[in-house]
C-alpha cells in the first residue's frame, strides 16, 4: 500500500470509536441518499431553472452532465471488475482498521474498492454544474468531497486513491462537454424530445434524477430480484 493511503487511513481511523454520536452521525450521513444524491440533484434543477432558461445552451450542458454521470458510474464499475481486486480498508487485516461504532463489518464484502463509483458519479455531476456556474459548481465540488466522499474513507469503504481515481474519471468524462459537436450529438435526441414532448420528457428526467439521487438503488434492487427469480426458475427446470 502506498504511504499516502496508509497515513490518511490511519489518521482518520484514529478518531473512530471515540464518540458514538460522532460515528453514528458519519454513518447516517453516508447512508442517507437525501443528503448525498438528493442535494446534488436539487442543485441540478436549480441550475436548470436559474441558468438554463436564460441560456438554452446550459440545458444542453446539464443534460450532457446527466448522461455522462451515468456513463462514468458504469465505467467505474467496469474498471472495478476488470482491474486487480483491491480489498476495502475495513476488510484489510494489515491495516488493523478500527471499525466506527454502528458500522456493519460485512459491508461490501467481495467488492473491489478501486475506483470509487460514488466519486465518479458525483464529481462528474459537480463538474458539469461548474461548467454552467462557477459558484454553484464550487459548492457542489466541496460538498461532494466533504459530505459524500470523505465519510466513505472514514468508514473504511475506500482508500483516498479510490476517491481520487473516481474523481479524475468523473471529471474527465464531464469535460467531454467542452467538445461542442460531440456534446450536441449526445444530447440531440433528448433536446428534440424536450422541445416536442416536454411533459413526457420532464417526467422521464424526474425519474432519472430520482434514480441518480438514490444511487440507482431501485434499479439495482429490481435487477437483483429479477436475477434471483430467473435463477430459481432455472433450478426448478433442472
């Protein structure tokens, strides 16, 4: 393990189990989707109305941010599966990690930690907001770092370099919007839908931002349930 990860993890872990209230607060902060994706999606709709109505090109950039955020999350998961497995800090016996009060020691067992899909998604969205509004984007970037990502390091879900890797991935994907022709090709179908059928388009955008706010929790639950159902049917046939 590199010294940066080692020293940062040991420093943050030195505060664990000092206060039940503090550990529980960090745990609640990490597990509450409203305080993570909910806030970032509220900022998205703020920017949509505040800056998109005044400058239609900003709607194009924000739409690209949503699409690229989903892509960055998918890419992060693919990389986590393809790259060499990296055990989570809370499962790394070499770290002697002290689990914060209230944490589940079986969390994320078997899931590789690099890169962080949380960081990839929310840094991508925050940078997309920054492209539209520097002030709003700076707030979103700091919020993503301190409220969304830092608790995941404290709880042992990620190493700092997992967060950095995910952040670089998300930032790189978001900056593809600077390529105007590419951005317009990607967003053209959505913009056409928005112009021709705004009611159905806004309904779909609501569902998209809802799923992003809860980290695709409903979709993952439906997909996992469907997988288990198919598995049971196949076993019954055999």
